[in-house]
């Protein structure tokens, strides 16, 4: 006789697939955070620094998502809520850096911005591809996919900012793109938090 019913087996298989995907994207984002934050500091780019914090937030989010893969919908909603708060915190950090650059301006190294934004784009495209099939499975995976989608926008924005810094010879494009990324993070945080809050009410 089968050791589990078809429904239980399919749920277990789904959770294993989610766990495997999350482990891969967690590793990618952890490595990319270290690489990009170093490049951002060397290249004096606030936009690239915002991109690196996005990777750090994602790595933490993926780690938390791994923790709740096999847990209840209530636990998944609570972790999604925490991930939303992490995204909000990242937006605050980026906003603080923007204010700092307004008081202490500098011109970023556009070559560093461009090269590492493309490297980040390649890495995050792999993550988005891996997470695409999981995006509608539950609130946990949905919030993870939301984070990954934001990464693509961030990378493209930093690349555009690099070109604008090269054309204008000023640091304003870097600051403006960083501000746009901060607003994107605030918007994403709102969506994740409201979705998780609604799921919590359903679960309880």
C-alpha cells in the first residue's frame, strides 16, 4: 500500500521543489551582495549601493522562506510580513544614503556602475527564471518572486544611471535613480505587507 495519499505526496514534492529553488537563489543573492556592495563603495555609487542592499534583503528573505516552506499558511504569512518590513528598512537605508550624498556630493565611476549592474542583471535573471513557476503557489513564494522582479528593474535602472553619469559628468543621475529605487522598495514593501496581513486574517 502507498505510504501517502496522492495529495500528500504532491504537496511534499512541491515543497521539495520550492526548497531547492530557494537554496539556489539564496546562494546567488548572498554572493552578489558581497560583490556589488564592494563595487558600490569603490565606485561611489548610491544607486549601486541600493542595488546591493536589495540583494542582501533578498538573501535574508530567501533564508526565511526556506524556514517556512513546510509550515502552516499562518507561519508563511508572518514571514511574508517580516520580509515586507525588511524591504521597507532597505528603502530607509537607501533614502539615508541619498541624503548623505546631497550633503557630500561625488561623481560615481560610471564604468563600475555599468559593469556590475549588468553582472547583477545576469544573476537576477537566473533567479527570476527559477522563481517564475512558483510565483502563484502561496503567499511565501509570491513575496519571494516580488523581490526578484524588483531586482531586474533595479539592475536596469543602475545601468541607465551609469550611462547618464557618463553623458552629464555629474552624480545627479545616480542620486535620482537611487531615489527611484527607494520608491520602488517602498511600493513593494506596501504590497507584500498588505498581502501578508490579509493572509494572516484568513489563516486566523
